[in-house]
């Protein structure tokens, strides 16, 4: 067990093996079928996993890293910028991408992607559940856009990730860091109504 828990790859592999055991139980002990409801479930599971990674790191940046940075001694700050932040940003941006892709596929599988993207306007009859899930999806899309096209490019400049901006002036780095922070904070603001809308659509309006 120690060999599993002291190595992240082994631990993650063990987690997926346990999930596979659940899948085998579904298939052979619980009489499950690999039909449309299964694929809806599978992409919902992947969507939730991706969202936990994405929003978890978003909240790590905003609740932990950003408020703590001013308290860290100057000689220790490079460790955050050169090692921890780039790794966190990798999982952050790809978590965002996976969340959006699996969410769109899930909406398509459930048959409400057009109604959701039009906030219930498609077909001339607005269903509250479609409006709710659509609001959540649009907030998520805005947040995804901020990650890939504002936060990530500016963090690359501020932290000189992969050595792409070695000669950037200090003022320009500071401006890039501030822009990334403001849009990250914007995503934090949007994360609460986004999750409210998503959960409301499933719990209050019972859309599939």
C-alpha cells in the first residue's frame, strides 16, 4: 500500500482500477447495459472529474496562493513561480478544456444542447431547466475562454514559462500578472452562480 500511496501515478491508477471494479459490478452483477444511459453517465462522471480538477485549482489559486504570496519571503517566491505555479497551470487549463468538452458532449447526449445554448429560446417554448443549464454552460464557456485566452497567456509572460518571455520588462510582467489575477478572480466570482445553475438544473428542474 505504501508503494501505491507514495507515488501519485500509482495512486491515480489505483483509483481508476477501483472505478473499473464498479463498472464490472454494473455490467455483471447489477445487470447493467452499455446503452445510451450508460454513455450519459460516463460523460457526466468525466465532466464532474474534470470540473473538480478545474474549479479546485481555481479556488487553490484564489483562496491559497494569491493571498499567501505577499507573506512568503522574497527568497522563497521563485520556487512558487518556477515550479509550483507552472505545474498547477497545466492541470488548471486542461481541466478547463476537459470540463467544457465533456459538458458539451453530455448536453448533446441528453438532447438539450441547442435549448441550453439558446437559453431555452429554441423551439419557441422556454423550459426553466434548459434556461438554468444554459446559464451554467455559458458561465462555464466564459470561464474557459478566460483561462485559455487571458489567464494562461498572461501567466506565461508573468512567470516566463518555458522561457518564452526572458526579456520582458518588469513592469510588463507585473501588468501581465495583474491581468491574470483579475480574470482568475472573475472566474472565481462566476464559479458560484455557474455551479448553482448546474445543480439547480439537475435538482430543482430534474432535467436528465
